[in-house]
C-alpha cells in the first residue's frame, strides 16, 4: 500500500508542477510528460486492490505509452515551432528593438522568410546580414538573437511543451482542421480561417496573414505586393 500511495503522491506532485506552476523538463520531455499520469493511475489501481501485474500494465504501462504517443504525435511531429526554433539564418531587413524585420532561414521546407523581432536577450539592433538563431516562434513572429549568443540546440530545447491542457487544445483543434497548410507557420488551417494569395494561391491562417501584411506588404511565399483585393478568403 505504501508503494501505491507513494506513486500517487509523486505523480500528483509532478502533474501539479507542470499544469499549475508551468515547470518544464528540458530533456526527455515526452517521457516526463507521460510519466506522472502513469504513476497516478497505477497508484489508484493499487489502492483499490487491483491485482499485480495487471495494475502495472493497465495502470502504468498502457497509459504511459498512450500519453507518450499522444505527445509525440501532437507536439513533436505536428508543431512547426519545434522545427523552426533553433534554426540559423541571416537578417535580410535591418531590425531594431522597436520594429519587426525579416530573417531568412533554411528549414526542411526550403528557404523560409520569417517576420522577426529581437529577443529580450538581444540588447542591440540587428543589422542586415547578421547571422541569427531563432529562439522562439509564435507565428507570424520569430524571436531571434545573434547566433554566437546561444547554441542552436540549446534554443530548440529551451521551451518544451509539457502541459496536458495544451495537448488537449491541440487535439480538439485538429478535429476542425482542413488539409491546407499555412505558408507562414506550416500548421494546418481550421475551416473558416483560410486566406489565400491571389497571385500564387498559397493558403495562410487569416490572422497570420493579416499581421504579416501589417508589417510587410508582400506575400510571404511569392513576394508579390499583396493588396487587400488580391486576398482570397474561403468560407
């Protein structure tokens, strides 16, 4: 009984650290995301006298695998942010701490143009041609700093997503998605939120494109000047 009470208490503490206090594990994020839920369920089954080894398999092993695969499927494999944070590129338009500019980075999708702002740690303006690393990405803006200030892999591991609430929101959101991918963030676009460039027909999240055009009046993909009348909005 002491074992099960210990598992329940330890799992509950880990869940509280993640969900309430936003505590993050920089390494093995998927493992530590799934671990506490398995511990809690195993502890509960044991307290209610569920026999072993069935309690271990049904309470810990199966939930652990399920939560881990859920994390990998919805976070690691499905988030463009995880694939752009940590990338290196060069400033193509001068940046200041007050204004946004643009950086060009090489990604698995090819050359990617990103609206950019200096991160809080970048305490001087960035100039055209500076080599930078993307330390955060909240579409359509990338937060960047000079590459020599931070190792790219450290930046990529800096903000793992550990909250169950975040995963659930992404799971619910995916039920409303179309098959079209945003040309700014490369995420799937929900129904009713699709805007397309009238020149190249590239689709975008409506709000991502709107913010982009407020800062730069050209299509993020084909680079043509994109007036309002050239934007196609799908119902």
